[in-house]
């Protein structure tokens, strides 16, 4: 089962916007586990989580940065896909979907271009954050892809989960 062109999906939030704490879902415990504190002044620029029942190329569920009003850790947020940030983590592909939370002030945003027009600088903040939070040079960006590119990444991760 692929996304079949649907750009709306659920995201389980692991880390709320503004946090310096890194949390990860523990699939054995079925709970969110504290992993570590980021030892810098950098805070997550938006809510961060994953798409359940996906498997990305890094062996984990597909990561998503969700723009909207911050929600609590463990919340399931209905989202609209607007793009993807293509990253490499120590040479391995590590794409991050970019989505907007439905029913929030961001829900009118339809694309990365809309995001740039309505919230100037946000894409630069996101890209800078990802390329620096683990330490300079560990993550590299290849830039943003549109919703069609993001849908392809999502479909591949859904198939990865189904074929494991």
C-alpha cells in the first residue's frame, strides 16, 4: 500500500518544538524514551516525529518535521506533506519530510515555496539546524524537494515497511 498520491498522513511526535531533549520511540516498550540532551543552545525548530508503519533507508521509521502549533510528546498529528529536505548523515541518505499540521495557522501552506513566501527564513533555519545539531560536517544537505519528491520518499518508506 502506497500513499496513492495522498498528501495527508499521521505523524507521531517524539520531540516538541523548542526542546533540547532528544527522545526516540522505543518499539519494544511501546513508549517514548529519553535519549540525550543536545549539548548546544540549539532547540528543535518544529515538532519532530515519524510516520508509523514506514521504514526509511536508515532502517528507522521515516522522520518528519511538523510545522504548526507545538503539541505534546506522544501526540498523533494529522499532517499535510509539503516537501522533503534531502540530507546525508555521515554519508548515508537521511531524508526528512516537511509537513504542516492540519487545523493550525500553518495549514494553509501548500508547498515549500508557500512556506518561504509566508514565513521567510524558516527553510534556512530548518536546514541550518539539521546540518549543525549533531556537530558541524556530520550532516550535509542536498536542498529541498517539492511535495512530489516527498511523496516518492514516503511511498518508498511505506513499501520498505511492507517488505521487511
